[in-house]
């Protein structure tokens, strides 16, 4: 593969992952905001919201869990943590 094309594909893949992580954070943020008594989202709900199978967003979810932005609860749902809220709010701040 052409090195320039290969780099373009890699960069596009990273941008897609970043967008997907932002979508997951935004969904969890809204869930916690609107339903503080039930802040979790299931894998099936993520699949429906993102329009892709779980294999397509497993890396993003792993990244968010390892970064301690999101956690998996005892009942199998995922919820946003304080650092995830800070990250989600920072993602949408206008550039100065």
C-alpha cells in the first residue's frame, strides 16, 4: 500500500474512533442528566444508538473504561464518571 494512502487511512480511523468515543460519552452524559436514578446504558442500547454492532465500538468503550471516564456497573450497564463528564463538557466548548 502507498505510504501516503496508508497514513491517510490510519488518521481517518483515529478520527472515527475519537468521534465514536465522543458519541458514547454524549449518550452517557445525557442518560445521567435525564435519568439520574438509572444512569446506565446497555450494550444493546449502544448498538441501537450508534447503529453498529458491539465489535465496532469495543475499542472505544475499552479506552473510556481504562481512562476512568466510564465504568461498567454490577448490572452490566455502563455509566459516565465525573472525569467523563468533564471530558464530555470540554469536547463541546467553543474554541477561543
